[in-house]
């Protein structure tokens, strides 16, 4: 299965940053630029969480304060994936 997945990601003549997931709906990073975007997303959310948590007084206060940054970061990630990747659709395996 891993060989099939790697072969699918390497079949990228357009140089897309993100390709459709091999199974399911969504994207997966196919080039180093895609991995950098995904890493920036995770690091950004962790940094925002640390900042919000330091000023919060309870767990619910932290969750409420994290809702908007999480939605904005996720919308930005979806936008980049959509612009720099294949159009998303349901897929179950690689059509050779």
C-alpha cells in the first residue's frame, strides 16, 4: 500500500503542492512546499494556543478564544490547498 501511495504522489507532472488523498476526500502534501504550508499551519495554531492559554482563566475561556483563530487558519489552509492542489473529490484508490 505504501509503494502505491508513493507512486501516486510521484506522478505529479504539473508540480502540484497538494494532491488528492488516495483514499477519501481532501488533500495530502505532494511536494516540499505543501509540507511547509502544513507545518506553518500546525506551528501557527500551537503558537496562538500558547498565547491564548497564557491569558485565559479557564479551559472554556481558552476554547472560546481559540475558535476564531482556528477557523481562520483552517480556511486559509483550505484556500492554499485549493489553489495549489488538485480539485478535491471522493477517491478510492489510484486509477492507473
